[in-house]
C-alpha cells in the first residue's frame, strides 16, 4: 500500500501577495470594462429603438401597399381583364 502524500509546502508570503494582487486587479479590470460596455450598449439601445420604430412604420406602409396591389390584381382577375 502506498504511503500518504507528503505535507504541503509553505508558500512564500510574497507569492501569496502577488496571487491575491493579480486576482483583485483582474476583478477590478473586468468590472471597469463591464461598466464601459454596459453604458455603451445602453446608449446604442436608444438609437436602435428609434430606428426600429422607423423601420416598423416603413414595413407597415410597404405591407399595406402590397395588400392593396394584391387586391387590385384579384379584382382584375375576377373581372377577366388580366391576360
């Protein structure tokens, strides 16, 4: 039967300090960039909302125009003038 694992090695306080420093620096860096991206997306959201309203109005107008043209074609076909 194999023997137990050797006792863990003591880690230098300098290495512990560096590890924790890098961890906290990475968290701060991520939080900073997350807030920048969030504010940028919120400002773009307003622009996209305005563009969507204009695009929806244009699509509704085009849909109404196509429906009117289709009704006109159906009326012509029923009248027998389409050849």
